[in-house]
C-alpha cells in the first residue's frame, strides 16, 4: 500500500482516494499517472491517494467489492463512489468523483479576483 | 483412449442422465427461465460435493447475498454456515450497481479473477459456481471488454482445473440472454418450467455434452425438502428381468382364475372399472395378502386419505392398520391435481426409493392421467412401469373408467403396458346392479375366460359363478331366484323319482307275494302228488305181500315173482 499524503489544509474537505490495481500493469501505471494529474489540478494538495495492489492483498477484492481493474474508489468525502478504467477520460473522472463543484468554486473565486 | 473424466454431482438422477456427472475441470452452463431452479441446482452441486465427495466449492453470487442464500437453503436442509465454518464452502457475493460505477477508459476484470482465484485457493476448491455471471452485462457497459474478459475467465477456470457451473437466464431465442453458450462449449443443461392446464412441471434437458453419451429427452425434475431430483429414466429399457414367481392375489377364487397361482411377481396389473365396483377393495386384498407374507407395500392414494381407506377396508374385514403399525405398509396420499403427472411420478419414484417396497398400489391411476396429455401419459407411465419392473416390484393400478363408453377402450391405452388386466363391471338387470369380474388379459398364463360375480361381504371379496342358463347371465337376486327355482325343480323331480321308486318297491313286494302264493300252491299240489304216489306204492306193496301170503297159503312152489310177474300173476288171476 502506497500512501501519497499531500497534507490536507482543511480536514473537512479532505479527499481520500483509493486506487485498486493488480501489479504494475501499463493500465495501472496509466491510471495512477492520470489520477495524480487530475488531483493536482483540481484538488490542490487536499487529497490522499492510497494504492492497493490486489495481488498482495487479494482479500480486499472481496471486502471492497472490486471486479474491474483499475478501480478508483472515493472513500471520502462520502458517499463512496467508484470509477473504473485507466482514468484517461478526465471529464468523466471529474463527473465520477464529483469534483466539478470544487472547480466551479475555484472558478467563482477566480471570478471575484 | 482416455474417457472424459466426470465429476459426480450427487444429485439424484442427474448423474444417471449425464452418464456420471459433469465434465471434470470444465465449465458447464445451466440455463433456463426465472425460477426454474438454476441457483438451487448449482448450490446443491456444491453442497453435495462438499458433503459427499469432500470437494470444497466456491459460490460466487451476482444476485443474492450470502445471508439470503443461507436462509433460502436452510429450508432445504442445507446448513451453509456449517460448511463455511468447515472450509468446505465459500460464498462470495458480488455487488453490482451500474449507478455507482463510472467508466473511464480501459479496464479489465482482473479483480474478479483475483477474487475467484483467492476463493479457490483459500479452501482448495474443486467446484465453482458463478450465479449468474450475466449480471456483469448490466453492470458494465463496454461489451467488447466484457466478452474478452469472459473468455479469459473461462480459460482461467479451466486452468485452475475446477469443475464449474455457470448459470444463465434464458434469452428470447437463445439459451442465454447474452449468448454465454458461446463460451461454455462443453456441457449445456437447459431447465424449463411449463404450465399445462394450470399445473406446472419442471423439466431438464441436456442440450449438449461434448465427448459424452447422454440422455436427450426432457426429464422432469423435482425440488422438494431433499433438494433436487431428476427422474432417472434414461437407463431404463425393455431389458428388465421376468420372474416366474407367482404371488397370490389375496382372493382365492381369483388365483384359481389366473391359472391357479395369481399374478407374476414384478408384473403390472390394471384393474379397470366404473365407480363403486370394488377396485380399491381388490387392491386392499392384494396388499393385505402381501403384508401377511411379510412383504413391504406402498400405497399411493389419490382420492382417499389413509384413515379413510383403513376404515373402509375394515368394513370388508381387512385390517390394514396393523400393517401400517408394523411398517410394512405405507400410504402416500396426495391430490392428483397437486402437481403434474411427471412430478407425481418423480415423487413416487422417490417414495419407492426410500421405502423399497415389494408391491405398489396406485389408486387410481386415472386421476393422474387427467393432469396431462395422452401421449405424455403413455410415455411417463411406460417409464414408471419399466422402473418398477426393473426393481421387480409388482404394481397394481386401479383405473376408474367412465360409466358411459366402452370400458375395454382402456384409458389412454395404458392397458397395452399392463401384463394383467382385470375388468370390474356393473351387470345391471331387473332393477339391481351387481358386480362382475372378467380377466381381459393376463400375459404368460392360462386364465379363465368366465365372468364371475364379485361380492363384497363382511369377510372380504368372494367370487361366485354367475348363473348362465337359458335365460342368459344372471347375477344377484335374479341369480338367487333362478337358483331357488332350479332347486325347487330339482326337488320336485327328486320327489317324483322317490314316488316312482316306492311304487316299484310296492310292485315288487306284490309280485313277490304272488310268487310265494303260487309256490305254496305248487308245493301243496306237489305234496298231494307225492302222497298219491306213496299211497299207490303202499297199496301195491300190500297187494304183493297179500299175494305172497296167499301163495304160501296155496303152497305155491314158484319163487316170489318180480314186480311184473306179480302184475301178470295178478292179471292172470
């Protein structure tokens, strides 16, 4: 399990994301790269990414109801959301993670400037 | 050449129709409509594998949660939790909700494979069930990926060497909605559930089974408290043994009519007759006799309850209750309309397997017939009869024929399957109805062609000769009348003879008296004659003596003359 802690400024708005992969497959690496890119762009350090390798922890596949790989699970904020695939479609990842409002908020903030 | 290895399912009948079980180490597809028993069959495969063959199994459910499954199967007597505790079973519920999942870009189903692989490895499973994997199609939208991944999944299962069951929902024109049969090419079982005349019947068919012989018919199956059972009929044919042993019918006169010894053991007997002709009573006699010999009997009653039958048979002096207490007789009572014919036969099949009887009574078979079409009935009945013959069980079936119509037509022509056919008929004449019994056929034995009057008395059934005379066949009181009349006539005749005999006797006496009188007269006359003769002799003797005396007196020197001389002398004098 790899932790990528980007020290949340506000614990209320903290994002906890978990990425399930099975070994270092191209799809997994791709997904991780895409995810960090999106998070950097839209969550501005207020996030935490946990990478779970199911080859090392196969029981988690059952416990967390994982079928497809790679799967990204938004653990926080609730409710839990799941996104599958290599996260190459940024627009859909944002919709899936429900990040839009944040970006809109950012946009609104920039409008005020 | 190595034969295909098979994994026995342990499910009653299924191993017989598949000739040993499912292909080992390969996936088998079970498809069918909703509620036809796919999940049950799959789960029973695992449970029996775990309990009977010590083969642990993984159940991956895409529909029901594990606690739901546990509850559902508890009603069938399967304790899944216990098996889980013993590491003989793993239930993995796969939760799929398309609304929770967003798809972005490329993915695969490695997660599913890891889960499955972990499940298999953790308990060293030999059997796997995926129920029903088609749920994936509603969970994921990229069908191209899905199909590629399914192919990988099945390859994975084969590599693991597990015997797998995949269930699939029936499609419009295909076996499964998403064409799973395309991936699972080794063995496909199709379950269906048809309703005919409001009665539902479950059936199973082996659509294909690569590399193995298998039955091709639709086999009825049953889901009951013991789980799944398929009627194993593929193995039956016309090669059952034929016993020469004869068993009494329970009615002495009927034994006499059947060549003096009764039915053949293991034969099938049909008793036809209209309502109230005593079919059940005849059946009761048969089982009463069988139980008295210590044989086991199974009585399938579709019209009366056990207590009712026992009470009714008491009225003709048969105590069936005692055999029930001694566990020699068992009743199976069910309304015929409870389920379809096939189902009945499966139920009967199971009951026979459990009780292991020597004799079986089906009373009446015609009720079963009403629940299915004619051709079905014939095929099912012949299977049943073949099965009974195979086990050398003597089967006695009663058949209620309609009042109108020709009783010999034989309901649904099952009569051709029967070895012995008795017909009970009402003989109606002069305002009363009497029962008559005929033997329409009895294969392999000489039998009476006569009608007998069939009388139900306090001491059971009695067969009596009917009156066959100038005025036709008479039964009942007409027969009694006729017999009384005959008796009177005979008495009359007898009296006349006796009178004539007395006359003769008298005549004889009279004649004898006459003879005596004549004899007496004759004797008297004879005596007279004798007296006369002796008198004459005396007179002549006296005369001679007188002459001699006279000669002496005359000093005659001539010797005394002969009789003739005497006479001459006398004459010359």
